[in-house]
C-alpha cells in the first residue's frame, strides 16, 4: 500500500502542503539538452517557453494532419473526442500518440522527449497526449488547476515526477486565450475541496468543477507570485511542471489557438489505484500500463 503524501478532496477546507519531490531529477547540468540558465528558470518558475523549436514547414505538416483527422466521422464519434459544452465544437482529441502515426513520432522527438527524460531523470513514457483546440469565437476557458492533483486523485500517479509539453500550432497572443501560469506555484500543493463524483472525467474534460483550488488559495498564490502568459509564435514549445497552477481564458477573437500536448511520466512513477478512491479514468485519458520506455529519436517532418 502506497502512502498518500498529497491528499486532496477529503476536507472541508483547503490545505497547503510543501512539495516533497524534486523539480529537476538530475544535477549534471553540463549534460542537459537545454542551457543551465533555462534549467534554473524552469526549476524556479515551474515553466519554460522555448521559441520556435519546430520550423514553419513542420508546423504546417502538423496542422494539415490536425485538419484531416478532425473531419473524420470515426474520430469525432470516438470517446476520445471531447466537445465544447455549448457549441459542440471539438475541444480536445486524446491519445494521439497511440492512434496517429505522425503524432506518435512527435511524442518520441528528442527535441521535446529528450528534455523530459533529463528533467525526470531517466526512462519515460507518455501518460497522456491530446490535441487541444480553441477555435476563434468558440473556444472556452480552462479553469485554474494543478494537473498533478487530478492525475494523483483520479489516475493514481503517486509522485510529482511528470512534465507537460505544449507545442504551439498557432501564434499565441495575449488576446486569444494563451496559457496562463502562476510562476513558483509548483513548490506547494493545494488540496481541493469537494468529493469527486463518479465518472467525473466525462464533465471535467469539458468544464472542470472539481479538482480546482478554492478562490482564497488562488488569490493568495497570485498575490505572492503573479500571473504569467505563455505567448509565442507557432512552433514554440511551452514546458511546465505537473504541479504548476495554470489555466486559460475563453477565446472571443477570430484567431484560433491550437496545440499538441504531451505529458511525460517516469517509468518509476506509474499509476496505482486512484488516491481519490474512485474508478480510474479510461486509458485514452491516462495510460495505466504496462508501459515500455519511450524510444527517443531525432525526427523531421516534411509535407
């Protein structure tokens, strides 16, 4: 029986717990795939923006494939296709690393997976992947949350040894609902209030009502650390720690915002029974294993 060191959704009031796990699991900075300054920035802030990791031709290949699969009836009707709560527009498409050859290659691309392997200190696998779409005028918000709180309580991931990579497929401006993050928030764990309903994932992937910090905790965290926006041109990559508080506003502009999203987990941190004492979410949302270490390779994509 694994001890739950990050309890949540149990008490009437939120609790703040100090992080018990490293942010960076290796110390040989001279061997890191990014600079020492970037490593230090990620460890301090809990996120990092790498401009234009993928070139315009590669982004064009990704977007062309996105457009193709987002029009296939068998894709749109699958449980892994999540629609917007009001408009019915496609919001997210999960398990792209398993169901699509191109996006499986992207998951193994050393430009992102190599960084994840360094941060997490060893072999990794993809816990979750998805296409996120925030179309112009219709894209709704993602409320403030820590991904780890959900992955811990609803998936059973024991410790904070996970990292997310968002590949921007469109220019992310301050006005079209970019990712917002609270720098430094990854160093404390805020437990959430409210018992998790059965099959909560069916609603939370559209609009999250449980597993979100209370307003008082969010206010205090923002007062301490402020809010940053992760903006940049298409092809850039946003890396953020599993416990960094983040969210995004609705997109009421004509400019769409879309990204490829990969969550890497250490092979030594695979899920057990969910700590929220609920049925685990389906495997298209959270890989439950058994898993094989990711074979990380150089990749290039041409149209």
